[in-house]
């Protein structure tokens, strides 16, 4: 019976190919990723012939699911087969997107390498954005590191900031697990200073902790208006500096700089300025009707007939200093005085 079933599945696969729903062994505008649970809802193991039957190719395996690459035209077939076999599947178009600081990169539409993004000089270490074909596997990371790359930080989806050279990048692009890799463009970096209207700004510059980072920190210190300070964090160095907007744009172009953000500043509250717009306080900020809370509480809680000016029920029962039980309306808790707040007397 099992042999007959497999024969039928094979015939079905041939029919799919004949109808143009061919296996998506390579990425293209008409392909997508599909996450498939390893076990059906009835607990049976999902066999590899499920991918073949829908014209897909398994690109990665994990403990509870696997990832299939297939033509988008095959999705209706995939959904029908998954429903019939009680298999849970999820389409993941976002496996072909990278969420950068300034935009969402469509890695299906953008080439790798991209001629529009200048590469670094030969043998120069710089930041690259590298996307894997699926969530990172330990073996894929080992392959990238064996090629000479170092993963600096994660970018959704399935992408990383990578320390590499143009020569290393060429090797990485040939790895079967890598689907997209380009230098981190200046336009894709965080650059909050662009909206500043003053000639200079108080900034945090994030420098990747990699080859060339020391030179970048020194460049920032040289251009800083006043003394700059730096703090080392995992995989990055944060440099606090005041820069002119022109110098900030120059620093942003350094190959080890991740991005530049504005320094947050504490400011005094504008509460006093709003007093003139508030009708229930006087010019000194005192409430014009301080007894309104007591009046409301007495009308809503039959157990609170003797609140003092501060809204407390005086009593003799004590907890620790400064703490007591607050009074709640019995309409919610069923018993008057169920949770009554008391003062120390």
C-alpha cells in the first residue's frame, strides 16, 4: 500500500512539473519560503515527499519544522495538500526582506552584489549586510566564520551585520546558505542628525567592534567639538561626541560605523506653563475643589461614611508604618469594607 501511495505521489509531482509548477531550486520574483511543521496534527511525521509533491525544495531543517522554497504558483497546491494531510504550513515572504534603519530591503528585487552600492577598497574591513536562506543554523555560521567573516549583530529577517572584506564577501556569496550580501550603504545607516536644524549636534556614534574600529574612534575624537567619550559594549563601541553636521556626514561614511543617533536630553516639565489652561487648579497649582474625591467616594461606597480630608478611613488596626488597606466599593467585591484603607492612630 505504501509503495502504491508513493507511486501516486510521484505521478502527481510529474503532473505539477508538466503544468508549469516546477520546483523552485533558485530564488526569483515568483518564489517564496514555506515553513512546514515536522509533524502533522495527528502526530505523524511529515515525509520529504510532501515538498516534492508541491514542487518545492527543502532548504533547511530544524527540530520542529523545515523550510521549503517553492514557486508562488504552487501555493494553492501546497495549501490543499497540507489541509488534506493535516499539516501546518506558513508562508514567509519576509524571509526575502531585511528591515534596515531607513527602509525595508527587498532581497528578491535587489541584486547581490548590487552595482549601485560601492564596495570597500581591496583588503579593507567593512560592514556588510548578509541574509541567509532561512533562520541561521550553527553549520552556516561556522561556514561564514571559516571564510573569514564575523557576525556582528542580527537584522530581521535572517540577516546579520557582518565584518568582512571584499575578498571574503566574494567567498560568502558562493555559500549555498547565503542568498544576499551587500556592503552596508551609508543611506541604510541610522542618521538622526539629518533632521537637525542647528550647525552642530550632540550625538552617539555606534562603531562596530572590529578591525578599523580604533581608527574610527580616533577620527571622531579629532572632529569632536570638545572632548569625546567612548564606551565599549558587546560587538560595538559607543562614542559620545558633539559634531558639526558636515563632520557627522563624513563620519557616517566610515566602513566600521553602524549609525549615528541623537543624544537624549532631560528637560524640565512644562507643568507650570499648563496651569493657565487648567480650570480645576488655582494660580498656585492647588485644586479648586479638594473635597470632590471624598464626595464621590462616599456616594459610591456605603462603608466609607467617615473619610477624613486625605481620603482615609481612620481606624485602630495597624500594619507597618505608612501602609494600610485601601477602601474599595462593595458593589465590586460584595462586602462593605472588604479592603478598607486605615491610618495608623
